[in-house]
C-alpha cells in the first residue's frame, strides 16, 4: 500500500529555469579546469540545461594562473570543439565562452597591459572571483582597472566568501565600486554550506543580486539544481529581476 507521507514528491524538471533564459557561469569546456573532462560530460549537462529551459549557455573556465593557465586562444579552441561535438549530436543550444578570472598577480598584470579579456554581453561583463577566505590586498586596484579597461565587473558567488559571510557590509563597498553580484543557485539549496545559503538569501532579500547562475562543474551539480524548485525561496527567485535575460 502506498503511504502518502513516505512517497517522494515528484515534479517535472521541464522548463523549471526558463525564467532565467541564459546561464552565465559554468565549467563546461573539457579538460582545461576543474569542470568537465570530456565533451560527452559537457553534452550530458547541456542536454539537461536545455530541458530546464535555458536558451543559451555562456560557459566560463577558470583563469587562475597557479593552476589553470588558460588563454583566450585555448578557450576559443575548446569552445569550437564543444560546438562541433554538440552539432554532431544534434544539440542546438547556443554555447558561448568567456572566463572566470581569479584576482591574482597575473590578472592584475593583464589589466595593466590592457590585454583583451574574455567578457560577455553588450555591457562587456567580466566575471571574477577571489580566494574564499580573504580578498586580495590589491582588490580595489583590480576593480578600478577592470572598469578603466572598459569592462563591467561581476563578482562570482559573493555568498561563498568567508569575508562576506563574516562582514555583510563589505558588499556595500563592493557595490559602491560599481561591481555587480552573481549568486550561485546551488548556494540557495545549501549545497556548499549553511552560511553560504543564509548569505545568498540575505543578498537576494536585500535586492543586491544581479545575476543567478549554475557554476556547474559536473553532472551531479547539474542534477542537484532541480532541488531549488522545492525550496521555499524558489518563488522569490522566480519573481526577482535578474539581468540573465538581457544576455
Ligand atoms: Fe566557477
């Protein structure tokens, strides 16, 4: 006999994230960072994203000079390989690429040299991250240079940084410098930590977030995203004015 109370609630995953339209943070170029390692793995995730209702994917490999020495050329070559693979498998979801820049000495140097950086959207959004515990000493200089080079800085997953979790007012300084904030969907379902979840909710409640993204590295994360639908916070997320749609 079925028990009403023990049966797992089932729901359709079709179009659950169609309100976002575009995902702008993921690691789907094979073998160049800690994301997917093969084009088949990327395909599995992209098929699922298509089912979720996304109409475009902007994937953003790490550029973190101590670990992932990715250049625009490496990224473009890998993107072409993925596009070809998707075409071969009759997947017609458009995929573009930019990067997730780690604020390190190398990043600062590229900015000082006015090198062409990978960005997305008409406003030239540049996605960047910092270390999880502390922000770098040259943080303000980096933001100033990003803007001086004609890019619009977007801070990836502010809710995951311990320095933000411990000092929420820090975000005011960040916003005053003209930085936009990108929250991770997985943070909202407690995937990383309770602190990250609480901070993500606080950012959205205070209307400080601009983008909502998957930051997907592998199929397990891609599947876990579905749990957001069952979160009491989902309605708020659905009704929020995200900039994703403008991309
Ligand atoms: Fe990322």
